[in-house]
C-alpha cells in the first residue's frame, strides 16, 4: 500500500505521479482550447509537437531518477493529452482527493486508478458534484492550505475558472484543523498574460521560508499583502507579467534546497542559486505553451 504524506510543497519528495505526453493526439482545434495560451499557439501554428513534449517530460523523469524518487505514470489513453496530472487529484496529509475536473477529462482519473487502488480506500475522497477544485489551485504550507479561486459572479462563463468557493468550503470541512486561505485570482479567456489559470501560475513557496509571486495575479491586493506578511517581502521573488506568462512560478521542489526549473528562467534561477538552492535546469518551454509547467505535470504522493 502507499502511505501518503504531503504537508507542504518543498519537503523531500519520495513518490510522485508524472504525467505523460505519449500518444498525445493531434493539435487541438480552436474550439477545443481550454486556456488562452494554448489558443494563442494553435492560432499561430506553434502548438507543441508530441516528440518535443515527450523529450521534455523525460528530462524531468531523469531528474527524479537522479534523486531516487519513485515515479508513477498514467496508463496510456490513445490520442489524448495526459500531461497535467496535477489537475486530476492532490494529496493533503494522507488523503487523496479526486478532483472534479472538466467533464471530458474524467478518463485521466481512470488512467491512474491502478495507483489509487494502492491507497487505503477510506483515505480516498471524491467531492460532491457542485464542488469544483483542481490540484493547481491547492497549495500546502504546513498548517496552511492556500486555495486559488474566482469569486466573480460570472464564474460559470470562465472555462479558466477551475475552483469555486464550494471547493474552498469543502476543503475547510475536510481539514478543520488547518488554516485554509482562499485567493481570488485574475482570469482571462483571451489574454494569457492576464490569466492566472491556477494559484501556481502566480505564487509558489520554495525552500523553508521563500516564495515566487506575481502581484497582479491577485484580484484583491489584500490577498497579495497576506502572503507578503506571512513570508516577508525580502523572501519573495517578484516576477514580471512576461515571466508569469512563461510560467516562472510553476517550478517544482524535490527538497527544501533542490528545485527543478526551466532552463530559460535566467533571472529566477540566478536568484535561487544566490539563496543556496540547487537548481536542476531542464527544457520545458514547449509544454509551457499549454499554460502549464513543472508543478502542473506532477502529483506528489509522498514527501518526508
């Protein structure tokens, strides 16, 4: 059996689900695009090709092998995008939460059922239908659970709004001993530079007391101020609009002093090294064209 344990974003990683780009299917049509960045690349003819994405994901897999991390992969669905395993579920403490994802992505959960079968059944939960929540919006920080949401009255009109307040309240009820804090995120259906698809598109903790943040990703300045007070402004690396677009806040921690980052994130990677992090640089810019990066394509199961 798998003894799940995830309490934060940065403790030593022992087991993870890594998505897959194998048999990814053809370039989506304009109607099939479910985020503005993918749409941008579909229209420009620059949408990533399968072989490039397979190579990028294998580079990440090799880093996991280097650090002796147990890697699970989803069973293959023909002609289907299974890269972003973070969307379909997440672990809080020792509980696996199946996400209520976009309906046509339900098959992605079936593809990791063999992993879920290795978890004690009472530790696997599925929220009720009215609860919308995806793993990219759920961020653990020891006694805190940070959750990205969208509080606009036009929530239903935004395919980029993935976690509702019912999702926030569900996690509050499930983990009453935790401090659950929601963040109202900026959403756009047409401009990727103004769309925080998930919380990890505009914020992520690194190390024991630091974080990467994009101030304009928050609809309410009070939410940004909350994080500044919690972490300290001197401990936060502020990214620009273009760096947010490139997914600088979507790196991934293997330990509290080891991060995997995209090799083109020059300014961020230099800051990390200046703060005594080991930075494992890999290519991931093709996958980034789908408005997801390293955190999006991983689902941690066990950390120390």
